[in-house]
C-alpha cells in the first residue's frame, strides 16, 4: 500500500507533468488552422439546430455537449466520468475512506 508521503510525491509529479502534457497535446491538436475548423464546425452545428426550430437555450445546450465530444477537455472529462461510474464513485478523484 502507498503511504501518504509517496502519494504526495505522486500527486506533485502529476500536478507538474499533466498540465504540460495537455498543453503540448492541445498545441498539436488545436493549432491555429485546427482551431478555426473547430470554431466553424461548432458554429455550423449551432446554426443547424436553430434553423431546425430549436430555442437559443436548447441549441446552446446541445452545442455545449457537441463541443465536449470534439474537445480534448471533453474527452478527458468523459473518460474520468466513466472511471468514476465503474468504481461507483460520484467523482473520480473521490478517495474512499475505507480504502486507507
């Protein structure tokens, strides 16, 4: 079992490395041209919902969900939520007291 000091070191490393990794991945995935394409795609999606007769609020909520499916942050959130459901926790970062 990992003790508190080892956990602290692990989280320090994660805290330093993960943001850098995500920034680098984001730069590769979302350079200027890709960012523009993403923006056009989201705008077209929203406009199509509005043209189909949805209210601003309905179109906004669905567009938000759409963005989550095509963005790195949304992808990570989906993965973490899936992990939480698999483990039975409401939050993937939640630590079960019984496991200590």
